[in-house]
């Protein structure tokens, strides 16, 4: 668990009480052990509150984009579980991102990041959207000139990292902030891990049984993370407009494969799929019930099934039970 100590921040880095709650929803619950386990930080970037605070400043700073119109928070809004509710996110100069924005909650526990399932660390991931042509479109060298002109950033870099404002400071701070965004206190967590029988409705409990026993959902979405972080082709298309992981290795067996997303907080992270092609959970369930489209790389896990209307409603109620609003 993260230990939160009282630290006197300069004015730029002061958190509100609400923002501090983002660091670890369960910190104050001495009787609660997170099912997610301890946050493991890289040896070269140990987590501390000053670093998280600086990362938060960068995260909400539109100066990180070419035309100063886009911050990380534009595509990852805290109130939407750090997604944005759009099929494709807004970028600079009226451009659109190439894929749907995934939640950042619990990214600390993911072994691979982005839908290609290729980037291994949050430190590396943090500068990808900054340089993306459609998202923030910024040249890193030009960005550093811009950030070095901010006295508070220069001072924070010296105080926290003992170095000038540079890519190391930017990437380590952004990674630290993202690593602090934990969601582990949903009704399901209280019921399944906290042994509180009344935390979930009877409908949600039936839905959990359907999810974990009747269907194959846990093969890709096992608790507690509700993702395997593997890349899979789920038969979303017969011909994929976006070839997925294929673009990394040019391997035809990886065409149409995308990293399995977490289902935590899925109630508020629509639209769904890598391209936001489904607006509702009902649509998503219908896709899997149909067995998906025919594609040579479609996972053998994806098989058609039948649910009654009541079973489908119960399954959706279970998925709603994975919503944890305490991160707000």
C-alpha cells in the first residue's frame, strides 16, 4: 500500500482533499486489504506524493499539446473513470485519435499498455500521446523549451529529481500520477473480498454466477483485475479497418488483435471496444452471444451462447457492480 505522509507542497503542487483520494481509495481503510495487491513502482521511479502532485500538474496542463488546446485530462476525464465518453478522442486542430480512450484506473497493475499491448511501462507510455500527430502533436524538444520557461516546473524538477526540467522529469512524474489512480472499492470488491453479503444485489450475484460459471467471460476477464492484458481477436469485424497489433510486428496472425480491457468501472466507460463501436453493454453482450464475426484470427474462446432476458439483465447488473465511485 502507499503510505501518504503530510508534506508541505509549494503553491503549484497543493492537492485538494478530493484529489488526494485518487492516490489510493483504500488508504484510510485500515481493515481493508486491496484485492489488487501492492503497487509496484520501477526502481528508478519510486512513488511519492510530491512526484504524484507534479505529475498531476502535467496531466492537466494544455501546454503539453502543440496548440495548447489538449491536456491528458481532455481524453481521460476523472469523472468518467479517466475515459472521455467518445468513440475517438478529440485531438489538436480538430483532429481525432485513432482509438477509443481506455481507463487509466489501475494502470499500475498492467504488464502491457495501449491497445497494441506493446508498451511495457507507464514511463514509456506517458510520452506517446504527447508526440502523436492526431492527439497532442508536440515535438518533445520544443515541449521542453516550453516547460523550462515555467519557473514552478523548473523548481519542482530540481527539488524532486535534483535535475533540470527534462523528459525524465516529465515521464516519471506523469507515470507516478497514473500509477496512483487506483479503483478497488466497488460493490463487488466489498461482497467478494470484503465478505459483505449485502454489498451486491441479488440480481448482481446471479450475474456473477453467469459471468464466472455459465459463460466464458473469466477466460479474458478474471478477477481481480478483470483483464488478462493479452491481445485477442474477438471477431469484431470480418475485415478490420484497424489491424490492431499487426502494425507492431507485421505478423498476419496478429491482425485484428487488441489488448483485453478491464471491466472495472465499465458502467461509465462507454462507448466500448477499441473503436467505440458499441454504445451499450447490451450491445456488447449481443456481440459475444452471436459468436462474433468470422475472422481467421478470432479467438477460439469466443463461442455463441443464449441468455434469457432475465439472465442478460442479471449479467449487466453484475457488470454495474464493478463500478467504484470512490476514486472521484
